[in-house]
C-alpha cells in the first residue's frame, strides 16, 4: 500500500485495507480452518464471510455490499473465533492462520439478536407504508431472527424532515440505519462524495455539505445510493401519481417511451431471474394501463447516433482540415445525465468536450411535441410525455430549464423501472404472462444499435457501426457487427479502429486510427478526466462515459438489489436482443430517415436539429450546486 | 505545575545516559531489551511493547512511523500531562529510540486538543534537540535520521484509540478501523506504525539505562515495573502517584488518605467500579488493570448519578460508527434515566445488563467494548442500593 492509494477522499475507516491475495498466497498458501466443527481449506487472506459463503454457512449481513469497500459497522455478521475474547465481524476478518469459527453459538445468536433489536429501536417507520416493503434488508433480518417485539423500544416520532428537494433522490433519514453504504457508494464507487457522516455517538447522521438539501449540493442524481440502501431511507422521487392523473384525464394524450435497460430488468420486479427482456410484454402492459401510444427510446438513440456521429465527424474535419485550434477533441458522449452533472461540477472548464447532442430521452420529448404533434394533429399542449428509464438522473434532466425547446416541457415525467413496475402491479397485471405487441408508429421499430446503448460501451459500438460505414462504405470489420472491444465490464476500456480506403468525401480521414475510450461509473470517469486534464488524451477522438457502473442497466432506477452478476445478466439480455434483430445500424433506421426527409430536412447538426436536438451545459460548483 | 508524588522508576536519576547508549548500540538490541523488560503498554490495553516493536522492526516497508499517543482523554487521567511538560526530553528520547529500533524516520505526537498550551513548550524542546543533534540528520553521528512533529487533536475521546488516532492524523473523521490489520502492519498512510502511550515511551530510556533485569524486578510477574496513577475524588491528597504493579487498592487509598470509601472507579469511565468488599484487590494486568485513572467515591455519593454521568459521556463520545456502541450506550443511558424515575422493571434491567455483555463482545473498538463496564459493575455491586433508593 502506498501514499497514493490514500489520495482519494475515501475515509480509511470505511475502506477495508485488503490483504493482497496474490502475494499473500505465496507466503501462506492454503490455511486450514474449522467452521462449526467441519474442516476446510481457504487461501491465505480470505475473509471469514467469503469462506462461509463458499462452504454454505449463512451469515446475515447489513452494511456489507458486494460492490463496496468494507465498513464493518453494523456488526450483524459477528462470529466467534476460538481463543478471541470478542466476536469478530466476518466481513472484515481476513483468515491468516488456522482458526476455528463458530457461526451460530449462543454468544453469536444473542449478540446478533441484540444488534438487530438495537437497529430496529432506532428505525422510524412502519413497513406497510414504505416503498421497500418486502424488499428491505432490515425487514428480512428481523424476520430471519424471529423478531416479534421491540426489545429496546421503537421510535415513536420522526426526528428528521424528509428531504424532497431533489428531482431525483428523496432522503428520509428517519429510516436510516447508518450502514453507510450510501456514503461508500457516493465516495468510493462514484467519486462524488456528497454524503458523509456528521456528529458523533447517538447524534450521528448521514448528511450533505453544510447539511444542505440534496438539490443544493453536488449530488449528480445517479441514484446509485438508492440501489444500495438496505432500507427505505433513500428512494427516487416518484411521479406516478401525476402520471395516473394524466392517464385518467380524457383530454390528455399520454405517450410513453421505454428505454432498453428497464425492459431488460423489469422482470426482476415480477420474480424473474435477471437477464430476460420483456420489451414486448411491456408494450402490452402499458397499453392496458392506459397509455395512448408506446414508443421505443431506441428510435432517438438511433437519432442520437446520427447527430452525435455527425458532430464528431465535423469536429474531426475542423481539426484536421481547417486546423481550427479551438475545436475540442476527444468528444465525450452526453447521454448520461449523471455523467453530465458530474462533469459540470468537477470539470466545469471542460464542458466544450461534451457532445452537444441531447440524450435520447430528451430528443424524443422534443420530437414528440413538434414533429409528432404536427403529424397527428394533436395539440402539443395536450401531449404528456413519459419516459421509462433505468435512471434517477433522468428526472433531473427532464426538469432542466433548457429542456423546453419544443416550446413545452419536452419530457414531462421520468419514471424509473421500479416505479413503472409498481404501477403495473397496482393495475393487477402480471407482466411476464402478457402477450407481446409492437411499438406504435410513426417511430415503430428501432435498430439494435440503439438498443445496446443500455450497456457500457454500447453507444460507442453503435456509433462505430454507423460512422465506420458512413466513412468507408463498408461494415465494421467485426464478426456479426459485434465490436467486442466495446464490451465487458472493465472500468476503462481503450481501443482503436483504422479507417482505410475511405470514401472520397472523407479523404481527410484516410489512414487515421480512430481512437476511442469507454468508462462507466463516475469514479472511472474521473480517471479518464484526470488523464485528459494532464494532457494524456490528445490522440483520442471519442470517449463514451456512463455515470453508472455497468452503464444504464446498472442505473439508479433499476430493480434492487444490484450486483456485478445481476448487471452482467442484464447486459447479456440486451446484447442477445440486438443480435436477434434484423436492423442493427442506426443509419438504416427508416423512421429516422423519414424524420430527416419530412422534418429535419437540412439533416443532422443543421439549424433545426440544433434547436431541437442539441443543448448546452452549465458550469457548477464543486461544493454546492 | 503538577508534581509526581513519590517517584520510583521515574526518578530523574534513573534516566542516566540511556538515550545515548541506545542510539550507539544496534537497533535490535533496543527491541530485545524492551521485550526482555516485560514492559506493557501504559495506555490501557497493555499490549507488550517489545512484541509490538519487534513486529514493526521486522516489517519490510519503505516507510515506518512512530506515534506518541498524547490524547489522554480517559476521564480522570492527567498523568500524561505531567510527563509531557516535565519529562519532555525523556519522551522525545523514547520516541527517537523507538524510531531507531524499528527503522522509522518520522514521529508524531498526537496531542490532546485541550493541551494546546503545551505546544510551544514541546516545540521548543524539539528545536533544542535539533540544535543538539539529537533530531534531524545523522543523529549521534550515526546513519540515522529522525524528526518529530506535534499534531493537535480536536477533543474527541475516541481519537485516543490508536486506529482512530491514525485516521484523524490522516485528516479523516476520527473513527476506529477494522482490525486486523493492526497499525504495526498497516498504520499511518498505510505504513507500519507503532503507537505508544506517553508513559510507555518515557519508560524506554530508563529501561535502556538501568537494564531489563532491574525493571523486571519491580512489579508482578505479568505486570513489570510501575504505574503512574492519576488519583482524584474523595481523597485528602489527590494527584499523580507512582506505584509498583501489584499494589493493593486499599494501600493506595491509605497513601492518598481516602476516608469512608464506598467505591473506587479504576480505569476511568471505561474502567470498572470496585466496591468496598473488593478493595483488597491489586492494580495489575492480572487483577485490576488500569490506564491510570483512579476516582474515589465516599459514602455520601449516589452511584446512579455517577453511572449516569459515565453513560452520558459514552452516548456522546462513541464515534457513532457501529450499532452496539452507538445505540447500545443510548439504551443504557435511557435505562439509567428510567431507574432514576422508578420506571425500570427488574426484567428490563437484566436485559440491559445482557445488552452490556453484547456490547462488550460485539463492538468494533475498545470504546464500545468497555463502555458497558461501569453499568455492569455498578449495577452488580450497587444494584440493590440503587433500586431501594429509587423505588
Ligand atoms: C476509546 C479509547 C481511548 C483511548 N485513549 C487513549 C489515550 O488517550 N491515550 C493512550 O495512550 N491510549 C489510549 N487508548 C489506547 C490506544 O488505543 C492504544 O492501545 C495505546 O495508545 C497503545 O499504546 P501503549 O501500548 O503504549 O499503551 C485508547 C483506547 C480506546 C479504545
Ligand atoms: S465501538 Fe463505538 S467508538 Fe468504537 S467503532 Fe464502534 S461506535 Fe465507534
């Protein structure tokens, strides 16, 4: 361990200082251990919790989360290690010598029960009036340990006001059990650090900079903390009541767009294993609920590729042909609103590197209230646009003051996967059982390129499929159009693709190695940005960044729980769906071409498309919004 | 200025040229001498100092650190204050010897925030050491560089816990770390770090001067040497005293002219309460261990009030990180308040004592593990009296 590993803002108490298993292995090799009287061998340095998991001894946990550094604060996972005076937390204890572990002795059971009783005594709220009812880790612990009365009492009145200030994340600290997963998520996973513990002892609470409402601090709205909160202390700002009202109002024409990531994950809310997309079942459900039209966000994902890809080619031309010193390269993607707010806060001087293209959600809103209104003759004032997104930051994005280019609020409501699942359940529909139906015209079916936007690397892959073909007249040189260097869950990926035998109009690109990078989760975005600031990325052309780990499929609006396996299963569902589609390139989307023929007649990055489909960004502070 | 009553090993004559002798010899000899002496940490936990140093000395690392724990936060202790002002030279010597022994180049004194007034004095002595060639580069002509700086705490009791202290030094919130790994392995900035109490470090030049054998002859088998005590409360002569380990509590009370003693709180708020019947017990790691805080209560004292005071202290001073300590101490405090109002059933009181036992074994650090001590001992020894008074 070196100094540099402490340069981050992660408090060390919240980090586990991991024993390097590789080198440890050489020293100690395998260690003999005993768990509940049975003998096993584990590699030197294995945590007790991991050892117990491996050999099927269940140990309850609360503050532990697979995605996060170890805290060891809830103490629910304590076990007895023979010869030690105190119990040890299984999640923090690395096995470095032969030990005997007891996971269910009287001392262990009694302590765990006391700890759960203490947690409950300090947790305000009733399970039946909580969004996390039946999906709450505290509730499950209480049930598992047979809690049938409040041994140490129960909070009678809330001590904290609920913080509803943010469009995206609602904080109800009355339900907080101080496991600090949100703190670790925000600092460690996302490198934002807008949540921290304040005060000492019984007064300890999780709060923001200067105790300000979430809307006034540097929260990027990614909602990763929501996904990792074990209780209902963090949840998304739910617009479903307003959406029901719109549906119930006969004067309103309520249309909904669905993004691919919610479709790949919503089944989990209905008990399916992760990894099955319910795209067409969902269309049916949405119509049953009462939406007037159901559209595919992938339509505007394809449109984004046209706009953002053209923008990139134009920037390349300015740089290479016109030698314009002011052109900013690499160009960064801008479709992840968490990432956009991250760069606005932490790298405000680099906003010109962002593509000016709006996200697919916002493009759709603008197209719906202009082109669609024209085509159908519906008064745009009566159109209510809803977007089903895997994302809590989309709620903030649609409320940005600049997102009114249609003359109306382009997207009225951002709805998360979880919230939509709730609406469907409320309507008495069992989603997986429904027949499949298609999307509505005039946007119809979109390409697989738009679909894979949901997984990290997907935007890059979609963009390359189109840009390469546009420039060379040939398909990308990858089997089945699967650009594998774009795929996988590495934090930062880097690759390049050579442009040769280009079409005459693109001759300035002949022989160029188009270099691209992909990062997901803003901690990885920070790595990329710091390299950019250091001047190390001058030869890179295009960078895709997604604010959430795994990309949109791991978004803050997705079903809870989350883990790397769950995210990988969702990504696979998306890639499988893409592979099975007849149409897999954005520029071949006939509906997009129709839009350019009929409406955006001057083509991508033209005057009208700039007005409707592009945006600008805001410099923000690094402590407060 | 505080004075040390009846010094034994801390007699000025015992330091001699221990410092010079140590630095002129081999580092490992210092470690071996300290290990041989049987010196155990004086900060409360009593970990064998020689073993700690040996672990640090054998660790392979580009950097190592020595930290003097001068946070002295335990209610009722004030003996480090004396050492810090009256034995500053000797403390620095102890730290330098430790640095030499383990191969560290830097040392920190983590000074309790309330002791800020000592800062200029300590820094003055550090400067003097630099001028005399005892700090800086090539100490005593040896290929050994060492420097010491002082850092101030900000008044959190938990920052006396060594890993929280290190967090605080690094600029983080003072919260104890998970252990293992221990600071000797992964300490300040991730490097091997020895954290020792002031008294432990001041003992070092004495041991090097007088020899391990001499030191071993004082005290008891498992507790060699002497202990500085900060004695306060219902006594005629409060103050700082040095006693050999193994001293009977009753003899100590005699020494300070305590009268009508009802109970003695040994080890401060996190220590245990000894009733009159047990005053024949002795001060040692074998019997009643102590970091030095002795508070004497006479028969006029209300034990419940005393307990309430301790529980308020812990409810506030817990770092708030782990459940048993953060919520547990509050529940114990609530229990005390319920007893005060005659509202605590005997059944619930038993439940709370049981909770105390859970806190002792399941809290993350020594604070939570020892915070129920006064509750359990006072309720065990004085429960009847308290209940009789309040029901
Ligand atoms: C809550 C708490 C407070 C402590 N406060 C102090 C302190 O003020 N001074 C001290 O020397 N040790 C204190 N300790 C003990 C240290 O953690 C550590 O054991 C000690 O500094 C090691 O030095 P030693 O081996 O020389 O005693 C405290 C421990 C705990 C759990
Ligand atoms: S026992 Fe108390 S002081 Fe120690 S880590 Fe837990 S909460 Fe913090």
